[in-house]
């Protein structure tokens, strides 16, 4: 049975899995990314982990290795100054790992891998034009147009999190700019909105008893379920900014569906309803009432590994 | 020598030309679109004009017919309620003309055809990721990503003119929405800006002697050349809104170049300099200093016919 190796490189852990053609993860392993502050040793550990996975699964040579990483660059096969990673500079991970193991290797960033993962293994198997959006600490996005990943000239396309969400000024973003969409629309963004609303009003709220660092997206959803006005207003405000921007995305890409994943997407109708309403309000007739909102069904545990594994399909399918 | 027929259907005239593989227009003809208020008779006139073009050029069967029209839909082969055209409803132009002449026929909207025209015949022959923007009465745009036209699910992708240019409110657009980019960034948009600046200031200006209907883009450029402060401020304001939005386009599509055409693009450095500066100011480091601004070299007379003719290449090349 042909398998691929999916690797999810994150700021805390590195997760590896063996993935079948049907999208089942038959074995997996993980280790702490920061245990290997020297990049060469990290690549060595990756190679060892892959070999031990293949041995444990009684597998022969896999079809390929797919890697998703912050700032992973598909064209160059590098990680370009990835956020929260121990190593500096531009790291030629693809060539090093491919050199060490002799197995075809592909790299991309998390969001592009997530989009391809939905196309190959997830809810987007039958869709050729869609946008995948992950609402976590930031806002990650990947665009599929005409069945293919939109990469752009240097592989930096599809960064919806950093288009402007609020003119003329706006919240400071990690990227150094102000007003980026993810400073409003993400798990962190809605927390910032909650605290801004607390500052601007006298409204009593559960959130007056919680610190910024302690507040979770789950608590915001729970407070909304109990009718907390600040929570409800925060969802409305987030949906207004998100929906307005998705209308622009719809006009530029004419997608059939928008797929949501990540912590804030678990708020379900609290986030989807205002977002959809504001998106529709900003659309011309030709676009109205046509775009579906879907939720990723890959599961938060396996989605990244499956997304990474799906990159291997670009070796011989027309996905890029 | 293989030729294609390029047809540009506009609100005043319909222009047809025979185009060689090198992009030379070897013969052409035009007639008044409004002379044929009945659609069937219009199609009949198109067929007659094509036959007479082929006869006059001593041509045999052409490879195909490409048509650009307002709201031309590539997938359906129809014109969907095109602006300024005499006919109502959804018109199956492709099938009717193909039925009448037995020649493969392709339809698209003006902006997509213009983008493909630059790829096939113009300044974008070697580019695979670029945006074509026509700054005329409105703002038309076509996106090429990974060498292919971005069409979207139903063929409505790439309408940059109708993304929001000014939040929270903005100028009323022909499409019924408020604040669309083309209400600021187009030949009409900069006229509106001139009149808004005249209203807001006491600044003396050439424009105080001209009516809205009489004012041309050429006069705005000439006034800027003579140091008219209102003209210079209008270009700066237009560039701020255009550049801010192009930064978002750059983050979503990562293009190598932006190609400008249309009346307002003739203002040259007056429009390009502030646009480029504001675009760069809104970009993250990975995108800065990389995007070229190019001007269409196809000539305003022939560009639409060449764009239409280039659509025929989609019959057997991987352009869509």
C-alpha cells in the first residue's frame, strides 16, 4: 500500500505521520522542535523519525515527504525566517532532507498545505474554487483556483491575514504593519475586540473578571451562549470586518465555498452568521447567495499532517 | 497563414479584426452596436461582417473567433445583462454565432480578454503572475496566476473595480454599492476627486472654470504638469487608495507585475508614482520592491481586438 510522510513543523512540536492514499494516518510520532536548536541536528532527527515510522509501520519506500512549516516556500524548498522557530535565516530543508533520505520532498506553508489537504482528503474533494481559512492565533489562508493552489510569482500568494482589515489606522500586527485582518479576525483578534469593548463601555460582563492572557476562545463562545452582551457584540464586530473582507475575496476569486478551521471557527453560528450576513451585504447581485461556508472535518489533531501529506500529490497531479 | 477573428463588443461600436499569430491585425471593420436592437439581427450582422473580412483578406477558415463584451461569461458563452448594450437578459452569443458559422467561438469579459491579450501578444509574454488593470470610465481588471486566467467558480473572478476602496462609507457606484474602488480609481473616479477637492478648499485652480461633464483626464494631467495644486492632490489621493488596494492584491496574488492601460494610465508618473509609493508602504518586507509597473504597448485602437483574438488560444493552450 503506497504511503506518504506528512510532517507538521510548529513552534512547539514537530509531528510526523504515515498517511495512506485514503487519508488515514496509520502511525505517528512527535518531538519538541526546540530540542534541536541546531538546524543540522534537527534535520537528522527528522530523518531518524521518518525511518523509525517506516520501520514500525512495516513500510517500504514512501511515495514522498510533504512538509508544512511557517514561511515554508514551495518554489525554493526552504523555510524563510519562520515565526517561532529556533533557527535563523533561510533554511534549505527540502534539499537537505531529500539528500539524506533520497525520497522526493515538498515544502509549503501551513495554510497552503491545509487548503490542499481539504482538496485531497477533506470537504473540498469536489471543489475547484475555494478558500481555506484557519482562525487560530493568527489568520492563515490558502486559495484554490481552477483546481490549483494559487502560489504567485515567489510563492507568497494567499496571505489574507495580512490584507488591511481596518482603514485608515488599526491594531498593530506581528508583521509590523497596522490594521491587518488577523489583528481582528482570529482567536487573538476577538480577544483584542473583547478588551476594547470592555474599555469603551460600562456593560457588565463575565470578561471583567478574566485577564487577557487567561481568556480563551472557548470561554468567549460560552459567554455568548449565556447572552453576555460583550461576547455577542465582539462576534458581531468580528463578523462585520471578516464578512466585508470576504466579499472582496469573493469578487476577486469567485469561490464556491469558504472552509473554516481553527479555534475561533469552533464558535460555529456565533462567528459564521454575522460574517455571512456582512459578506452578502457587500456583494453585487451576481455573487449573492452562492457561497457556502463549510467546516473542516479533518480534525485538529490530524489536519496538519494530512495537509502536509497532500503536498506530495503535487509531484504528479495537476494541483499547482 | 492561420488567423483568428477578434471581436470587441462595446456600448457604442462593435469592432472586428483578423489577427495573425504574431498579433498583427491584417484587416478590420466596425459598425454601430445600437443599429441592431434585435439580438438575432445583431448576430446576423456579426456573421456577415466576419465573412466579408475573411473574403477581403483572402482567408480560408480561421482557427477561431474570440469575443470580448461587457459581462461576457467564459463558462456559459453568454453576455449576462451587459452594461450599455441594447439587449436585455442572458444572451447565448457563443452558441448562436458558432451555430451560424461553424467556427469555434470563445467569449469573455473585456478585462479578462485584455489580460490574456498582454500574455499572448503584449508586454506579459514572459510573465506567469500578473494583474492587468484598465483605468477608463471604470476600473477593469484581469488576473493571471501561474500562467492562467483566474476565472473562479462561475467566471466572475477578478473584478477589482468593485472591491471596497473606502471604508466605512464611500461614493455611490454604478453597481449599486458604495465605496467601490472604481469610484475613486478610474478616469471618472479622479474627476469626482477633483470636484470633491474643489468643494473642500479655497484653492485656486484651472478646474474652477470647467464643468464635470466637460472635464477630461488629459486636462487633469496637463494641469498637473503646470503645477495645479488640486490636480496634484487628486493624483496623490487616487494613488493612496489605489496603492493601498494594490498592496492587498499583492498579498493575495503575489504578482510579478501590474500592467496599466486606459485613459488614466496615460497620466504616467503622475498616477504611477503615488500609487507605487503607497503600495510599497502597505507591504510586508517579503513583498517590498519586487512588483514592476508596466504599460500596455498594444495601442488603444487594437488592444481590445487583440485581447478578444487571444481568447482563441484557450482552445488548445493551457491558459485557463
